[in-house]
């Protein structure tokens, strides 16, 4: 499938999400309301690239030219190209490259490993990168609490999305994959919210599974006798009593 075909599919899925979430239940959607800014012309893109000394990754460039110059997107939406570059130096080298899994991360400067095995750039190195003007990236999206998603546009990590604030986490995704993950997850959650309305207090776990076919799992609460009953993508948390009956339904505050 060509990049153009993938982008057309993405645009169609975004249209489906816009039509499904009329109540703006997805987090951040009241701020952008799924509206996209006008697309950018080829001339405008070339002028930006010449002025900034950078070549935009193909998928992001095509998005700007055929879908829109930001707005609808994760959390508070996508920044426009101008805003994404305003406080950064995208044409300068991005200094970080994710170590290969076979490397001993403790021997690689600036990198750390979480207990779950994921890698991230340590705080001191990120602080220096910030002091240097955050070179090599565009600030694609703001999530709140000073957490951002960046698109790397220079160096070996070019074309990949990184998340973080005090630390930086490589997502391993291209812009297109990252954005499509948000669209598909949001669409699934919106549709599953209707399914979750079939759940009732007093149901047994077997009745819950019959009403909403999903991978339900129990999770003990950190305090007290409450047991949570949850399923991926089903936007409601159930509380069970000792007999395994639903005593309370906690819908997600947003999707």
C-alpha cells in the first residue's frame, strides 16, 4: 500500500471518529472539535524547509498537504507547522539515538531502562537538550503538565515520534503510525462506550462477559476488599463484591 493510500485511509478513519464522537467524549476533543486547519501548499512547505534547513519526513509532509495543518489530534490537538517549530531549531542535529536491544544500556551515555524494559533519555541529558533549544524536532502535540510529543526531523532518529518532559521516550512509531494509533483507539473507545451501557449493578462476572464480549480481568484494589473488573478498550471500571457481583460501575471520565 502506498503512502498516499495509507493517508487516504487515515483521513477516512478521522472522518468516522468525527461522526461518532458528537459529544466530544475523547480527551481534548472539546478544544479542537475535530476541526482541521487548511492544508499547506507545496510552495509553502518548500519555503518552510528552505528557511529552517530541514526536509520534513514524507508522511508528515503529506499529512500537512492533504489532511490539514494540525488541530484534531491527541490530547489538545496537533500544533500547526509554524507553532511546532516556533521555539525549536529543527534543522540542527537531534542528539539521541535509541540503543539496540542487545546493548547494555548502562554503558550507553544518557540512557536509562525502566523496570518494564523500556528505554528513556535521562533527565540531565534532556535538560541540556532543552537548554540548547531542543534541536532536531518539531513540537507536534501538547498533552498537558508540560508533556509533549515531538517529531524528529534530523539525524538517525529522523521520522520517529518521541514523548516526554523531563525525560524523553522513543515511541518507535512514525508520525503516521502514531497519529493513526490515536484515531483508531479513540474510535474503538467511543463505540465501546455504547456497549458498556449494557452493564448493570448486580451482574455476575459471567453475565458481564455475556453482555460485553471482551477480555475481562480482576485486579485487587490497593486498599480494602474491593476487586476491580476491567477490560481493554471498555470505558468503564467495575467493582466486584466477595461473591463476584458488580456493586458499582465507574465510567471513564473521558475516552
